[in-house]
């Protein structure tokens, strides 16, 4: 490697700097599990949850802050489980939790204060211990965002466990 004093061009500086930086590696061998492609058609979703954008969720321009989308997804997911006859409180009482392992949101058009948002969702692929959910967020049938979350089935102390049979039966 060249000593920094002998570097004469910008490209040589970049080369020297790059050699000093560690290589990027994913978190301790973590793998990306996202495989589900959300549909842009609300007819492709098994369930829809309605919510209204609150003023506190918006910025000074009246646009929903990007961090608020994940709670919208969670609210719809919890309501979906209740709709299926398996409220989240019941699952937790049985010692099962669904940890979010990955989340992806594609923002297509902004949500604004007082919009009535329909969060459409469907269960996608599932393994013995993980499942994916696809989401479509619409306002008056206009697509505002799509999303995918990946969940791991864990015990109360955070250890992986098998997915309940009823949930596996619902998957793609």
C-alpha cells in the first residue's frame, strides 16, 4: 500500500482509503428472507383494515412521516389475527410471539392528515417457524404504499418455535 504522503491523485487517495476500510458484511451471517412481491390490486388481498391518519402522525406539511407506516402495518396485522379468531393476546397467553425479522416499505404517494387508509394484507409464504405478509395501502383505491414483513415465531423468552398449524394452513 502507498504511504499517504506519496499519494498524488484523487483516485489513489480513494484506493488507499478503501484498503483501510473493512469489507461490508451482513449482520453475523444474516440472510434476507423477503421473497413476497406485494400486488397492486386490492382484490388479491384476503383482508382489509381501515384507519384514519391522525395529525400527530404528520410533519409540518401534513404528510405522514415514514416511521408511521410500520405501526399501520402492525395494527392491520393484529386486527387480521383477531378477524381469524386468534387474537394476539390469546397467542401470547399460549407463549407464542411473532417477532418482526425484516420489514420493507415502498412509498409510492404520500399519505396525508385525515386520509382514510385501507391497509390490505395477505399471508404469503410460511416455513415451520417464519411467515411473510404482503400489504397494500390505498386511499380511495389509489395505491400509496406497498410493504412486506417477515416474522419469526418465538417463545416468550425469544427462542424460535414452530408455527401454529392453523397459520401454516393459511399460507400460500
